[in-house]
């Protein structure tokens, strides 16, 4: 190939196919796992969201996936154009009909290079969207008509390697964040589920509860709670105060210390004053959700997280601000209780479904859900242990944001040839 020559994707591929429509089953240890839109996020494939299909159903060969294939979300507003390359197949894989499978000619191009280009081209892909019923959709022809500037194959491999190095840094950070979260969870379980807190050997128990501890309604441990707000897009005399808004959909990433600054809106002074988030506040999702996801996702605000916003922050109207009473209990204890409460499914006790939208009976939750309140000494010890763990998670999250921003700035410059690969390679070691 000539350096810098433009090609259409269709000219450098072996095949461009859509997946199939599977008949899903709950449990199936044999056969294929089918990947769907939820499996493609942040240029990576999450096999956790894959589903099993009925192995008695015939699966077309073109829907089967192999290493080096590039998967593109081809339907759905907000998810259209998300892509990732298949780097490993631990089991037989296939794609459902919402995914386009792009298989390139590896004698001409590097799959990793084209995968990075598809990531860069997502805004262009979104502009291709058609759909006769309001459904945003990308056709195989749309994918094939994308133009890409192709450097020599060795240069493609070099560019892909550089960008993959940033991906590796991001993945290592993700693992560190996940490990710290697991450490915090295990400490909580050791202290307050297994009851092996410091000094437990010398504590007298009454009816399975340490003496001096007591059962409380969870609402009694809150000094304050209030619903979130939404504000307006444009500033005016009444809605004059800017503040970032944290939505329920932001909770998974923010729990890892990665702020989402996409939503900056304007609010009334009174609304912002009563809803501005402060360190140790807990954001709790109370409305929305889906049939496959409970409400009650939650996370605790830290000083480091607020500093990363460099501005005022509130939670959205589908969430609640919860402010634990620090004089009664460690906010870290409440946060870990709510996390375990969610992941064990107990949170569903107060969830109701109506007109397609789930809502949380938060007032009932505060009145009837009980929680074991530790003594002040144990609570303070727990705070001292948890505080540096939470701080480190948020510092890693900020570093994660910086790495992603650097990668995303390099991506178009490397692929366009405006920045030479060798100028970047030394910089990776400094990140």
C-alpha cells in the first residue's frame, strides 16, 4: 500500500456481517456465548454481559467471532459506533443482530490499527445513522463506506502498539481500583459481618451483638437527605448558578473515582444551596433503572472527587443525597453497608415497578430498614482504615482520566500522520 493513501473499509476487509437473533436461555454451559451492545464499552469487550443462546437453534457462520474481529455497535442512540477488537476467545463466541462484525485482510492492514480508527470515527458513524422508525441504526454499507488513511503496515503496527500501551495503563489502573474496592469490602465484612473487628476477643456479646452496639432504623443515622435536581441548559436570572450533575448512569464510573463532567447545568440558588454535594455525602439512585437492574446503586463523595470537578456538584433528580450523621456513625460504614445491601439484592425490597419505570420507596427504606450501629470507638477505627483506601481509589481515578485524555488526543494525530510514532514512544514511560 502507498503511504497516506485513502481506502474505503470495504476494500480492506474480508467480510462485514451483522450478527444473528438468538433465542436466549438462562443457563447453558455448552455452545456459544452471544455478545451484545452492553459488552462493548470504552473500546473493550466485557464478556460478563454476554448471554447464552439455545444450542438447538442453528447459528449462521457469519455471526461467529474469532480473534482479530472488530465489533461495532450498530443500533441504539448513545451506543451507536462503540467498537472493540476481539483479543481473546475463552469460549465459542457469536454476536447478536445489534453488532456488526468487521474482519479485515491482515495482509493489508493491522486489525488493531483499524480498531483504533473505528474508535476515532465514532462521531462520523453516528452521522450515518438512519432508521425508519426512529431507531438509530448503522448498515453494513455505512461501515464499508468509511474512508481511512492507511500508512505502511509496519507503521500501522507501531501506532497500534503505542495506543495499546495506553490501554494497558488504563487496564492496570482499573485492576488497582478494583483491588482496592475489594480490600475495602473484605475489611467491612471481616469487621461487621463476621464480627472480627479489632478487640472482638475481649468484647462481651449479647444475643449475637457486641455490647454497646445497637440496632437502628437506617434513617436515624442520616443527618439530612433530599432529592437531587436537574436545572436548565442555559443560564438566566432565575437559574443562575452552574453546577455539574451526577446521574444514576454515572455511578459505576464515579465509584471508581472517574468523574463525569458531561452534564453542566444551571440551577436556582436555593436548589443548589440545599443540594450541593459535600465530602462524605452518599448518592443513592431512586428512580429509572431497568428490568435487569435494581435501583439503589450508590457511592460516597470524597474530597478528592470534588476537587477533580473544580466546581460545584449535585446529584440528578432521579437520585437522593444522603448525609450520614458523622457524630453517630462512620460514613464509610454506611457506604459499605449500602454497597453490600445493593450487591446482595436486599435493595430490591423497597423497589416498585409502575408504567415501565422503577421507583424506590425511599421514605419506607429510611423508616423500616435496620442497621447495626457500632460503638463510636470501632466506628472511628474503621474510618481511619477506610479513608486512605478511598483516597487512593479517587487519585487513581484522576490519573485514569488523564491517561484517557492523553490517549484520545494522540489517536487522531497518530492515525492522520500529523504526529510520528517515535515522538510518542518515549513519553509512555513517563505516564
